[in-house]
C-alpha cells in the first residue's frame, strides 16, 4: 500500500465510521447517466446559476444599495457633478474604478441571460420529448417555479443600478401593482415606502435579490436535482434502451469529468462574453429621474414578451361607481401571464387526463410521435414570439423603416391568428414525418441510383435501413383514443356528459397518428 | 394496445466500436499530450489575467475592429480569465472522450411505488399516530389549534404594516396650485410666453423656494410638458382652449398608462409619443389618445401669466396624473 492510499483510506474510514457514507457512495458512484447533447441544457442553467452566485457576491462588495442622493465625483467625466443615487454611483464605481469590476458586472449580466435562455430551452426539451410524464410531474412544476422566479430575479437584478432605463422598468412594475383592484394603491405604497420612487425600493429589492430569491433557488434546485438523481434520467429511445433500464456512462469517472469540464466551458464562454461584449452600459443612460426617459426603452429579453403584450393591449379601462379598473394593464400584465404559467404548470396532469395514461415513462418521445403535444408547444412558442416581437416594436420600426402602428397592428392580429395556424401546420408536419418514417421502414432508403429494367422502365434502387434505425422508427407506442361511452355498462347515462365529451374529443385529437409499420405490412411487402 | 404484435424487434445495444486510443498506445500517448496542452493553455490564460491586472493601466483604450474602442485592462483581464476557465473544461472533456472508458453501461430502473406491505404499514402507522394524539376525537383541540395557527400566520401581515404609509389622497394631488410658476427643468428658471417659439417644447416643474430640495416622488407627479402651437391649430372646446395661453398648452408629462415620461414630440404631426408602450397623444385635441394602450388623455394643466408675465398654473390639475388606480373616479 502506498502512502497516498493509506492517507485516502484513513480519511475514508474516518468519514464512513461517522456517516456510513461508503454504502451510498459505492452505489451512486456507479450511477449511469444517458448521454445526449440536449441533456446539457439543464446543466448550462445550473452552471450559470453558480456563476451568478460567484460574480454576484463579488459585486456586493462594492455595490451600495441605497437611494440616498449623492453628487457624483468619480472617474466617469460626463456624469461628473450630477445628482444621483448611491446605488447608481456605486455601480459606476464598480464599472470604472474597481479592477475587473466591469468584467464581473458584464459576466453577471451575461450569465443571467444565459441562465434564463438555458431554462427556457431546457423546458422546451423536456416538453417536446414528454419527459414531464409520470413520475416526473413534481420536477416539471419545480421547473416552472424556477422559470418564474428567474424572471423576477432577473428583473430585480437589472433594476438595482437605478439608472434611467431600469428606473423606468420599476415605474412600470409600480403601475402594475397600482392597477390591482381594491388593494393596488396600498400595495404600491407599502412596496415603495410611500409615493413612487421614494428611497426604500432599491434597498428592499436588494435583499430580495441577493438573499431571499437565491435561497429559494438553492432549495428548489436542490430538490430538482435530487429528484433527477433518485428517479434516474430519462433516455432517448434506441436499440437496447427500454423503459426498465438506463444506458449511459457511469458517474465516476466519465460523467464527472464531462460535467465538471462543461462547467468550466460555460464559465469560460460567459467570461469571454463579459470581456468582449458590452452589456447594460448604465453610464450611457444616466441616473434615474421620473421626469425623463430615453427612446427605445427595452427590458431584457425574458421580460420582452410581457412588455410586448402590454404594448399591444387595446386602451380598455372601466370607470364605474367612482372606481377604475385598468384592463389595459391587468389583462396583458397579470391575467394572460397567469393563465399561461398555470396552464404550463398543470400540463402534465392535463395530458394524462386527456390520454388516460397513468403509467411511468422513462423513454422519451420523438416529438413527431406526439403531434398534438408538439403542435401545442409550437403554438405557445408562437404566441410568445409574437409578443416578444411586439416588445421590440420601436426597435424593429426604426431598423426596418416601418411605422410602429404597422407592427402593432400586425401583432394584434397575429397573436390571435398565428398560434392556431402554427398548431395546424405543426400537427400536419408531425404526421408527414411519421409517414416518412413509415415509408423508410417499408421501402428503405432512396439511394439515388437509377436502374433500367429489361422492359425499359427506370426505377430507383432502395436500400433497406439498418435494424437499429428500423427499431428507432417503430419502437413508439400508438395508443388508441379513450373510449368514453356516454352510457355506462348498464346503459345508464354517465354523469358529467359535457366533461366526458370534451375529454373524448381531446383524447381523439391526441391519438391521431399515421399507423406505424406492423408485421402484416412487412409480410405484404415481402410478397411483392 | 396496438403494440402487441411488434413488427420489428429490438436489435439490442450495437456492438461497441473501439477508439484508436483504446488499442494503439501511440494514439493514447497523443491524446494524453493533447489534454496536457489544453491544461497548459488554461495556465497561460491565468498568467495573462494576472499580468493584465498588474501591468495594464486602467485608462488605456485600444481599437479593435467590431469591438471598437475597448478598455485594454478589462479586455485582457477577461480574455485571460475566459481562456483559463475554458481550457480546463476542454482538457477535462477531451480526457474523458479519448482516454476514459467509453463503453456504455446498462443499469436497471427500480419501481418507485413502495411494496404493498410497506404502504399498508405506513397507513397503519399514520392512523395509529393520529389516533394516539386523539386528533379525530378531540375536536376542541383541533379547532383551537386551527384558530391559533391561523392567527399566528396573520402576524407577519401585521408586522409588515410599517412598510409604508397609507396612500390617502397622495396619488390624486400634485404640487401645482393656482399661481404656481412653471420653471424649466433643469435650470429652475421661470418662463415667459415669448421664451417659447412656435413648435418648441419645454420640460417644466413647479417653482420651489430657493434652496429647497425637490423629491423625486414630486417630480414623478409634477413634471409638465409645455408645447407652443399656433392658436388656430388647436381643436379644443372653449374651456380647454381657455386653459392655454397664446398657443402654449401644458400637459402632465407622466403617461396616463404606466407612468413613463412622455418625452417624444413629433413636431410635424403634433403627436406626443410615450417611448415605453407607444401610446400616442394628439396635442391639438387635448392629448386625446390616438394610438396605443393608454386609455385616457394626458391631464391638461390650465395656465396663464402672472403680473410679471411669467407662465403660472391657473389652477391645480383637475384629475390625478399618472397611471390609473382603484380609487380613481374618472
């Protein structure tokens, strides 16, 4: 035994005698993780969260979360002598005097954008492959929670510097609070410690941004990962992969090296962006004052869709009995997002209700094999995209020499027309892809080689596809729609007819498919 | 289920294809060198970073195509840091991909559902526990506990009361009173009608006593935009016309939609545009909303001139300025 082995052994012994960790470690170090590029998306989100914690901690050492008024006398000449909040002045200090401060600010902001982007794309991967199905519904809900908190956390973060742009964002947030019926003006005065903007808001959201929400993130991420660990990762279908096994690489050493390495790559790329790509140059905006604004005021992209919805809203307000309800704020700012996010959180249960499928699923769906789900996902994305485009309508107008009115009217119509249209197109596309899969299995791959038959006919030679490929294209289940008769077995009408009708209708829509290749099909082909 | 007769059988995991480095010691050696080179690149990155921190002054700017004028200190600090991190990752992954075992491993999943026996035991234990506590029988305890927990849960709400004052009529009033002078922002200079040419715009605030400080929350309600048109360009009723002075009209600058500063004035069309959500107001028609999500015109401030010829407010705003709220009556 070498000296190194002896030391390692005694450390391991010391820990194990006190925790009994060896049994757990033995089992889990051999844990298998399936490999696929799309499984890295969640990792990117996790790693950018770590980067956010590190770079954010750095920034707190110099940032002064206070709206106390100061006269700027720092290194950035154009703002010299201006009145501003200590928050803004200290952000300028970080940007111009602290060495590496600007780099860290930019890394922090880029990491936040990457964090949100990774969450959204990860969510899309989970959705389109059906990874949210039983037993992973809890993790889906936690994920939706993380996305929601991420939007709030990001907004609070870029609001902290108290520059003209972010202050305008806070003003809009205040207007949303103020628009709440009954309690709005009270809540706004409580949140801001009086009339907007006051001097209380920045210090308060600072505590929320650096303590409360990161704590919530840590808790939720921990549960999210523990569930992934315990439930084992889903895997894509393919030869040798079943609902009962996991095919992949063991944690030690391969997965550890790859995942650990990937953390450094994400960090490296974020640092590169922070070094070369200027982001949120707050010194160009100037300090916040409610009487001023700059043209082209834009939120960060993950808030852009919300702003786009508010922009396209019709001018609706109700004035009655001495009270005002601002539908032009409540509908786009709270009601529509509320419905979207609630629907998203509940989707696993809705789908399971529609299909009547209560079984566990560990093999992922190919998106084409769940046309209804895929179409619904594309429909939601289209909705978001139209909203996001409208959120940048002023920028688009000036870039493409259009009028804001043209873009606004386009969005107002498109938000109703394009989502259903994209649903239909996507569903057709999925079914076409299924048909293509079927043809491929039945007739093989087109080789592009033309052969002249003895009787003069030209035919293209088809090559059979590999058994692995054939398996991939036919392994999926095709379940029939739920049979929900209006009468039960004794001929008595079931209660809840309308609900059952709806369920049957949805179930039928969900079960639409191009029949996959059966044994009879293959036999028939052989006869030809 | 339609899966009962499977046409095509699962061929099972494909045979493993060995990498060159698995069989050829030379290739393995080469891969090892490549990994080492990546790690050394990372080390060089850290050296660059430290060097930049110490040796590049903070005020040196260099020009790069695409990037433009860039602060050399922060650029090389960042590039060094990026390289130091990125190449650690590349090295580790290259190591894993070329030299660590790449044979896929299969493990079995376990069912999550507990065995029936355990489930029954659990239910029995839970029931026994509840029975032992007498939760079902002692309804007095149950109810009073519910009451106390509910009330205790309310206490944070009580404690948060001092977050802010009650709004009272704060949202409805501004600093403008009859006779308050309009002064320029910035500059705090009073304005005569002749200071404004036709087509000009001025940003104003109510005059305050010398040396007094203006709170941002006052600016957030008091900001007023002055615009001078030719009097015949107005399309106003008699009352609103009497609120203007020689073609000068005054509006609250705080958007009636969500409170942004309505700062973009189009001289040709005489439209005011809010940059936040593009609500558009027609100046000639008392800031009537002609486009966008705002539901109300910008409140108009009645103005006139005082004995010295300076513009003053004729009366306070007749309605609350800024975004809507529940208690707003119109």
